[in-house]
């Protein structure tokens, strides 16, 4: 069983979701501090994707939902609505970024 998401990773993912708003495929965008290392949004998503049992805070869930649309993000939207957790949110955010590349 995976432990609960550490507070510093939860906070980093919250920041990554906010940073996505300014992200562009040709530029990794804002770097997010995790412990003593700066990480890209993708790296934050990779670090958080294992936490599939920890529910997202409502504000983070709503922000993520504002990024997904029926087309071309139908699969991500369905996954997020079915299981609004940090792990699923991280996977969906990474997939949305991949679709924009």
C-alpha cells in the first residue's frame, strides 16, 4: 500500500496545476520547488502519480476540470470525474500536456 501523499508533494502539485495555465508546449514554464530541487510540471506529475487514494482538494479539482474539455480531453475528463485523486489528477494533467505537444 502506498503511503498518503506528503504535504510538500501535495503543495507542489497544487502549484503545478496553477502553473499549467501559463504553460506552453515549447517552454516548460514555471519551475516548482520540491524539497530543495526545482522541477517542471511534468516532473511534479510523475512524483505525484502514485498517490491514487488521496482525494484532491475541491479547489484543485475544479481548476483541473477547467482545463479539460469533452474534446480532445474526453478520456481525461472521465477519469478525473470518476476518481478525483492526486494520482489520477497528475496522470490527467500529464496527458493533457502531451496532447498539446
